C-alpha cells in the first residue's frame, strides 16, 4: 500500500510539471512554413489571392454548382459530390458511386474535376508540382504573364496533365487557365483547353471564383465562350467536415480505375 501511495504522488508531481521549453503541446497547430518548391512567380499569384498560409489553415471547402453540392476535406482530399440522381465520394482509398445501379465508368475522372478547377490557383501549390515561367502572351487583347505547371511521376491520376496559369502582371491575379487532358489516353498532349476565371470574391480571406468560363481555343486562337459554370453557397473554413460524410454506403459501388 505504501509503495502505491508513493507511486501516486510521483505521477501527480510529473503531471503538474510545466512543459519544457521547445516541447509542443498535443494537438497544437504547427507554425506555417512556406513550401520550398513554390516558385517566386507562383508565390506572387498566391499572395494576390490571399496567400498560401491562409489557404493552408483551411480544412473544409464546399459549394453548389447548379443542382450539385460538393464538400471536400482540404487536408486529405476526401470528397463528396451530391446530385439528385447519384452521389460520388472518395473515402481516401476508393472512389465510390451510389446507388450501385448508376454508370460509374467516369466517376473517378469526375469526382474531383471541378474541385481542381475551382481551387485555382491554390491547388497547384500541392507537393509534386514543378513550375516554369513562360513567355507573356495576349489573351482577348490583354498581355498576361504565365506559369507552366507540370507534375512528377505517379502524382495523381493523370500526372502527364499540364497547366498554364495566366495572370495580370500588375495585380498578379489569375485570369485564365490552359490545361491538357490525358486521363483517357494516358499519353502527354500539347492540345490545350482554355478557361476564363471571372467574378472573384473574398471568402474567409481568400479570393475564390464565382464563375469559370470555357472558351473555344483552336489554332492558338481564343474564340467565343462555349460554357459557363456558376458557383454559389461557397464556404471555406478551418473546421474539418465530418469523416462520416465520405464513408461508402451499402448501396454503392467502387468506381473502376
């Protein structure tokens, strides 16, 4: 009994000791450190949109696109895309589709497609990206600076995709995005699609788009707008979404690679 009493007193003394200098408390957020792989040009663009430090604090992003609602955990990129006829999710391992009667052949391609477009320019700050300044060019009568983004092997589902981010040389704000699509072919491509970013608005300290517009782009020439997607009910917060949102339900099927 005496030994147990001494043990209890010792444990109490240890528990009451102040933390040593330099020791981190449990659950304490690590201080921000700018990613080493970011280029100077990309950093200027990110700063013009609120800064990568502010983006790094965020854990949840959600928005509505027509009758489709999307919510993403920004830390692990788990995602849920709900529409009237089906739900697509990514649980960290598998992309799934509910109900299992729906065609799931393109679900893996689609599940994070609009998340990547919407989250520009921050999403190209991910690890594994490489940056190259390209010659300025004119788009719709305005000369813009450009950054080409490519990826290392085995980064994402389509590592051969390339992006060129075009930004205003005075404000450093993003205006256009060129991108290639290699998901279906698996082969590198020099054929670019073109998106105009429009109606930027501040949400929790970050500039996020309210509209993105696809333009015709043939023979390196910009044509008319052919499609526009509007985003509403935009929320980005430091509170993570519930992990239960992304769990595959019983009536779901796993999307093929």
